[in-house]
């Protein structure tokens, strides 16, 4: 009986203590995410505000404040590394973030690794007193080229405070009779037009705000479903317009006011369903965005040709 009780306690401990470890892993990831964004915001100021005198101390302190404010208490530690784009849509690591010196030339972001060592409860019986949990996040600051290429799909989403990494239903709303958020770039609201715009993106150039016609119906066409499924299978980053209001009319007379663009990775489009879901990546201020990263952020106070709407900071890992 004593031996059986010991085995039972160990099995219960594996369930409970493993659950605790996963919870701590999620907390470590959140800490790393926020810290990478905070450090990258400080790096961006090297380009946005040269007079601010940003140094390694500035970046280090920004990360350190973030990890403390987001729950990185003992036992918890972090390390940071500067990053720069490679020009191929990826990035490379540079020097370690330390509380001294200057920000390395060419750096456009930081990568932060958070290490936590939560204690165990039941499996101490077999000598496992703690877990080693770590999580890494990388953020980059960039300026998009003008005009930036990309895949802009005619699926409008309402202007809201979307959170990076969360899934949202893009075609959830019914703002007018028969309208579910599908748009028409050119006016016609038929299925063949939507097929072309989804499968062979043909979005026009436009400035904000801009009004586009809504397309009526569920648009649950076999070809449309197949093309959207292809984006899902390949985890393609696509861009969708953000609308702020409609003209209040119904049917094929409904129009959406487009005020921005969001990057999404489509995650689901169930067969015979109107609902397209996607994981939010980042907001952008231009109607299409290139793959990879652009040049360093610019400041209008330094460069009179700079359009600061093209600057952005986002998580890339």
C-alpha cells in the first residue's frame, strides 16, 4: 500500500507540476514578448529621435523595467541580444544588451530570453525540486518601402484593439442585409470578381480614408474556399483592410470606410461556413506590406522626405 501510494503521488505530481510548468512557460513568453517590444522601442529612438542620446543603458533599462513590471521576480532572469535584418526577411543576432556602451550600428531590434525556475510540489519525492523554463521573443523596428507590395485581401474587419497572437473572426459582422465583410475593389459584387481578388490579388492603390463597396452573400464559393485554404496551409501573412464605419445602406449599396490595414495569418475557413478566422500580427498604415523587413525607421525632423506612417514595431518571433 505504501508503494502504491507513492506511485499515485508521483503520477498526480506529474499532472499538477507539469501543468504549473506550462503556466510558467506561458508567463515567461509574455514577459519576453513585452520586454522585446520595450527594448526595440528604445532602439527605434536611435533613428526617430537622435537628440535623445539613446545608449546601451537606455535599452537595458527599458527591458529591465518591462520584465520587472510584468512579473519577472526571483527566481527569474533575462538576457538580451541586439538584432538586425539580413535583407531576406530574416534577422541575425548581434551584440549582447548590456548596461553600457552604444547601440550597435545597424541594430533594429532586440531578442529577449526569459529564464524562470519555478519550484515543484509533488515530484520533489523523486528529487525534481524545480523546473527550468525559458522563452524567447524578438521584435524589430522598420520602415516600409513606398509603395510596399503585398497580398491585400478584400475582407474588411472592424477597427478595434486587436492583440498580437490572438485569433479573430474576420467575417463575423453583418452590417447590412446580406453583407458579411467581403469587399469589392472595382464595384461589381459578384462571385467571379471575388475569385479574382482572393486568388490573384488585384487590390488598387489608395489613401486613407477610402470607401469600397460591400459584396453581398456568404461568398462560399469552391474556388474562393480553395484559395483561402491555400493561404491557411502555407501560413501566408496576408493583409486585410480595417473599416471604421459604413454608409448605413443595405445590400449591394453598402459601403465601408477603410481607415487602415492589419496583417493576419489566416487560420480557419470551415467548409460551408461564412466565417474566416485569422491570427492578428500587426497594424500597418499602408494598404499593403512587403514580406521581410524594411530599412530603419525614419524621423520627419531629420529627413523631410520621411513619411512616419510607414514606421512600425512588431514581434517577429
